[in-house]
C-alpha cells in the first residue's frame, strides 16, 4: 500500500499527511481521498478566477504588488468641485 500511495502522490500532486493515513485503508479509500483533493483544488481555482482583480476594466492594471494604476488618459466626466475657496486657489 505505501508504494501505491507514493505513486498516487507523485501522479496527482497531493500529499497525504500522516494524520490522514489512518483513514486510507484500501485502494478505494485512496481513490476517494485523491478525488476529494482534486475537487478541493478545483474549488480553490474557481475562487481565484472569480476574484475581483481578474475582472478589471481594460484601462486598469494590477501589478505584482497589488497596486492599481490607470493606463492611458483618464478623463473625469464630472470634475470635482472644491469644497472651500482655499482649495480652488491651491492653499491649505
């Protein structure tokens, strides 16, 4: 059985922890274990693909550090109005 588990670990890329070995007694248990791990991996990948950072507008870029930047010229539709007169003059 250890050779079967080692082959499954290298083939499927999932590692069986020593605490989980007590649950794997037959080949069927091993198959169920690796199918569950593959399902969990698929769920995690689906969450990553559905993350907001994957669906940004075309002019917004997210770099490796997670910083957001704009590409090209950004034109504000409604200009921001100053709240105080000093803001209009550039004084604070």
